[in-house]
């Protein structure tokens, strides 16, 4: 094992005992290994053949070119190629592209930054076009399912400022030095429109 900042880098293998979440997720190289193992495990299993008979599965692993699986067939999506390291941006790019191509998209995620980016880019790129429905649901089933298009429409008055609003209220996708509560920032944005 090598020392990498405040956390250790581990050589991860599918056979090794599972490490605790903080052990893996506090080191970028560990996260990259875990992501690669998950994507390769999925692509090398028979699961995707049955799961993609009615749905499309897009995977974004450690490679710049994601793989889309439709009816069991793997397709390299060079049009979705991205060298961006932030997963929130890659997810948003893929979801927007799928929606604009007429595919209904469901994002299963608990991340506020992903929600804000989806609403912002829906407002910018999908509004007024023949885009398919885009929804976001949480990992916990009891929580609400959010219609991204309806949310973007309901908040269209401040949609152009959404990234700045999120940045001011301490987001990790958009850097900010001065944190202000989200509710206060939204009130201020609506007040000054």
C-alpha cells in the first residue's frame, strides 16, 4: 500500500474483503479503482442483457468514452465523450443528451449538486424542445420523485442564476468562499429579478 495524502491507497480486487466507506472514498485513486471494478463487473455479467430489453443503460467508467447498452448490445458513445473528472457534470451531460434524443430519463441520486445542474441544464438546453421527460428519484424509496422539467418551469424566473445561487449557498460543484443558506439566496434572487 502507498500513502496518498491523509488516506491510504489500496489495491482493490473483487475477491478482497469490503473496506469501509471512509477508507475507500477518501482517496481518489481508490474511487477510480472501485468505479472501474463496478463498471467492468457490470459489463462482464449477464445482468445487462435482461435489464436492457426495455431500458437503456449508460455507464461512465474511468474511460472517457461511455458505453451504452441497448437490448444487450454494447455501443461506445463517442458523442458523449468527456474528459471531465466531476461525476456531477458527466451525469448531467449524459442525461441531457438522452432527453434531447427522445429517451425518458430517470436519475437515481441523492446529490443536491446533480439536482441543481439537471434543473439548470434542462432550462437552458431542453426547454421548448421535444425533449423526453427527465425525473430524479432518491435512493430511499420513501422520498419524492422529482420532475426536472416541471421544476425548471416552476423556477424559470431564477433558472439562469441557479448555478450562482447554488455556489453562494456552499455547493461543491461551484466554489464559494462565503456560504449563505439556500432559502435566503433563493429569496434574494427572486427579489432582484
